[in-house]
C-alpha cells in the first residue's frame, strides 16, 4: 500500500502572532505539493494562522490539549476548543511534554481519546532517551508508549492517528538517527500496530520520523519503506528549510 506522505512543522514556543503570520505567507509562496503538510504554531497564534491559511491545503495543528472538554483547569485548552478554532489535529505526548511537564502514557491515552472525540487528527509522539537506547531498551520503551497511548481504542480509532517516532537524543541536538536506526523502529511499530489493530490499519497509519530533520537528510530518511513523513522542529521555523524538507518527501 502507498501511504500519502505527511510532514508537520512543530513550532514549539516560537513565533509571535506577527511572526507566525509572516511565516505562513512565506510558506504559501514556497509550498507547492501533493503531500499532506501541517504546521503547529503556539496556541496564541492558532486563530490568526488559521485566517492566514484560508484557501491553502496546509493543515493546522495544536501542540497539546487537555483531556476534559471544560472545567477548572487553569492554563489548559480543550480539544473541542481547538476544533472550534479550525484546527485539523493536535500533537500529543511530545517528549518535551513528557520530560518537562510530567506527561504519562496514561495521560496521553486520555488526551488521545478526547482529540478523537473532537474529530481532531492526533499525532502521537513516542521515543526513547539516550540512556534507554544505550541500555538496549529502545523497543521496550517505544512499545510501552504505543500500547499505553492506544489502550482501549478500537482499530478504526487507531487508524485515524499518526505516530511520530522521535528519539529524544535526536531532538534539537543536530544528531539524527541513521536511516537504518529509524527504519528498524518504524518497522517494529508497524508490526505492533498489526498486532493491536490488524493488518489493514497497520498498513494505513503514517509513521513520521522526528529529531533533527533537515533539508539535507529528509529525502533519505523518507525513502525508507516505513517512514511516511516527518515531524520537524527547528527546521520548520524557516520557510525555505521547511519547503525543502517537504520537497524531499515527495
Ligand atoms: P527538531 O525537533 O527537529 O528541532 O529536532 C523535532 C521535534 O521535537 O518534533
């Protein structure tokens, strides 16, 4: 089966509204592609970016959401609120959320259910730390994260998700997993999806690679059979770099 490639830019805590709208203007000029492309600005820029994207196929993603629809959760934003703003999807369980904000597999599972209920397309992030890789625990950690995130989900719900494999040691460090290292884990993830959701869903789900994806390495990473796209941090903040990564994904 040929899966449509999917590249998403994770802007993290970068870009004021004015800067975000300017970046969208540049991206609209440079991106001319048949593949699926998304951008995930900070919450404050979602509405203005949505307006700036009008008529463009570029999709809008948030970087997180709370699992409840509403309530006394100071500082949080719910999935229906993101849907109302016009978001297409949401990134969940990013390693920065897990490491810096204490997110657990159980919490990611609740958020995932909330996102799906709000008809948002979730990108579920998984990945091992350097210590875990060096202790040969990569698959133990990644498989636990995936089983935890998808716990209790029906196969068709799993089929509505994208997974991003992001080795923590490769995020923002300039160190990229080799194509062999990345493909090995992506292949294992595909096998696990087969087990938990059946062969048709496993074939259809896109598995993005993330961690220091650059214009120079994107094409080779994305040529691997189980690497169906990229989740791009730093290099998504410059229109030219992001456009070259998208071009390399074709
Ligand atoms: P990076 O970030 O491309 O800057 O390494 C990737 C990510 O955190 O999604």
